[in-house]
């Protein structure tokens, strides 16, 4: 049976953690976990022509992630990560390689045959990558999943940008803090559930994933909702947990799992990530 193709589209970088560097960037994390969830995991991004870029490309290949990863004349991305009781905060370098993702024939060909793509708001902060990613999303098949993992990082988002991205996607992933931000930006009142249902209907989404950290997660579809309490786990850090949830859920869905089955797999994957250092287990 042919594996579904799941593409992470956007940033790839080094997370500079207190105990050393680890490969990261939400799209790269999605590609990694898709590749370990029964799908073909692909990454479309850019790296610098520098040792950090070459190391990233080699590491992705070693971990089963296929990539369209051109070298550009900008430094490979880095993010300084601080942890407070396992919860990360980020200092993101600007004008780096993934801000200049070129529109290549290889990327166009890949996206034209992909089953799903996952993208976030951060990679749209620069004009060049914004233009490239928008073109690639438009080149996808009509039936493909286009999952916006909204991944808000101040100051790199606005109501205008988020409105544009929500019109490009047909599925949405967000956390309980991001629900509050969208509620304020788009003047949607009510509980988290009411906000999620409004977004689901307004943008005609196939599904909407809401994660609420150590409390619960929910997946909304037009006809059903799945609620699972978060299992108790000894948290090392939560870096990449949401990305692993998205990748596992999407991969399971494409492999024919029911809503509940896909949700259960995603919860288990995210719990496993929280028990390890960094986004890749």
C-alpha cells in the first residue's frame, strides 16, 4: 500500500536549548513525526551554505525525512530556547535562510502530488517566503489536506495575515492560548468550544484540533467531536509536542483511521514527546 505524502512547509532551524542544539522548526517536526507515523514525511524549506545547514540536511535524511532544501545566501536559522518548568519560550533570529525559501520546480512537483501539507504563520513573516509558500499551496490537488498549525509567535502575526492563511487552509490546529488570541482578533465571543465551532463553520474546515496542554485535547469536525483528557506524563519539555500531535493525527487520518483512533494516536505521540528532550524522540 502506497504511503501518504505529508509535507511540512516553512521553517527549519536549530533549537538552541540550554543543553545544546537540536533540529527543529514546526514544519520540520511535522515531517519527522509523519515519517515515523506510517507516512512519507517531506520538508520544503531552505538552509544556508554553512556547516549548520549541511548538518541539518544530513540529520533530516538520517531520520527518514525527505526534503526539498535548497541552499540560499543567508545563515541557517537558529532559535534560542529557554525552558521554565519544561515550558519553552523562544528568541527567533530574523533574515535567515527560511525567510528566503525559493519557488523551485522540485517543490512545485512535490506539492502537486501531496496528500497533506502542514504550515504555520511564522514562515509568512518575510515577503519572499510568503510569496513562495502561497504559490505552493495553490498548486496542491483539490482534495488534499491543507493544515494550518497556527503557531503564533509575537510579533510575527496580525489579523490580516491570519485571515489570509485561514482562507488557504481546510483544517486548523491551535492551542488554548491561541483560541483566546483569535477570539479577540476576530471578535468571536463565547467559550473555547464556541470559538472553535465558529471557526470550523466560517472557514468550512474538515477538522479543527484544539490542544489544552496537560488538561485535554479536542478534535472538531462538521459532524462529530472527539475529547480526550491528556494522560499523566513526567514532562521533560514540551518542545514540538503540538507538532507531533498534528503529524500523527494527519498521518492516521490519511491511513483510514477513524476520528477517535487518529485522536488517540496523536495524544499518545505527543505524550511520548513530552517525556523526552527536544521535538524528536
